[in-house]
C-alpha cells in the first residue's frame, strides 16, 4: 500500500516507543519509500518519529530521517502543551507554508520537542518555555509539531499546500 501511494502521512497521537512498535512491520518500506523521494507529512508524533532518537519513556531510536533528539519540554511550563500558539515563519519560500502569515495560530498537543535540528531544515518555530521547531522540511519530507487537522483554516491551508506539492 505504501509503495503504491502518492504520498504518506505519518500521524501522531501517542507515545514514541509505542508508535515505533506499531510501525515495526512497515518501517523498512516506509523509510525506503521516503528515501526514494515519496512525499511525506509527519504530524506531531509523526514529526518526532523522524528524528534519530527520543528521550520519551527512556532512550529510543527513531527513523533517523533527521539528525537530532526529542526531549521533554522544560519543567517551567505546564505539560502537555495543549492549545493554540503562534508559529514564527523562518523560511517563507517553502511551499508548505504558501499563503500562511507569520505568527499564525495552530493547535498543539505535546510534551516533547526536537533539538539539534540542522538550521537549514527549519521552516518555522514556536515558543513555549523554549523555542522549538514547529514546521520542518527537506526535499520531499515535511513535518509539523502541531496538529494541522485541528488548526482551522491555517491547518487546512497547510494540508492543501502539501497536496499541491504531491500533485506537482
């Protein structure tokens, strides 16, 4: 099914270790297809799974599509981070954010975030006790820490942009 798909959406609800366990039987095909330039959109935990490793529930290896580590939000903020927050656009030329304004609101639900990301992969960031990547991308890979499907018109625009990218 993944091989025949035009694109892949890696959704995100749950915990890192459990999610990896759930995709174990398709992990090799998934990574192979992504490395063959199949478009992919990671959402929340889907973004986190793309990294080298995560500290959620102990140290666990991820899909290693992006170098970096997933760590817990600082103790100075309430976790999970639930609710609307702004997204500061860094790479305004990226097709995934076409038509979105800087400091647009999106809906977040997470306790962990990505660190160590190569700066050239950063499309947008958000601040909640610490600045963290909220949209990342490289070639055919896009990912959001927020939930576009819960983010009203802005989220719908981002999903529409992904579909436009897939259709070329």
